[in-house]
């Protein structure tokens, strides 16, 4: 029978559910089934929707990564100091300022 496996229970053979290796979410946490038997309570094949807090955290991480990329790429422009590099750097400074404003709007105020 598909999805089942025979198992000796000490007295007789019985058919038990076999979901071993199946991946999904258990109470919202990514999990993999390791044992025979029915799927555990709280199991879902569908990834849970991220919470508002998780979405905000992801957005902060995206903005911070973009700011780091701008900083890294700006080092060459600062070192070479050509007209083209100064123009490029001006655009990156404006972009970074906009990203920092977005970040301020997402992060709670820091205690002084």
C-alpha cells in the first residue's frame, strides 16, 4: 500500500504510515519527518506567511546590505578621484541618504 510500510509490533505485522524524509513545517518551523507514523499535530506542507516583524527585519537587512555595497564600491571612486568617479559618488551618496531615511522609518528610536 503506497505511503505505508509493514512493521513488526512484537506480535504481528501491521501497516504504518511512512512519511520519512518529507519536508514541511511543524508549528511554523521548518522540519523533516524522521520516524514512521502519522504526521505530527501542527504539521503543514505550506510555508507559513512571514509575520510583520519578520517582513520588517528582512527589509532592514536588505537596506543595510545595499548600504554596505555602496560603501564598498565607493572606495575605488574615492581613491581614483576622477570627474566620472565624483559624479558616480554623488549619485551613490544620494542613494545612501534615501536608504538611511528608509531605515530610520523602519527602526525604532534608540534610547539615549
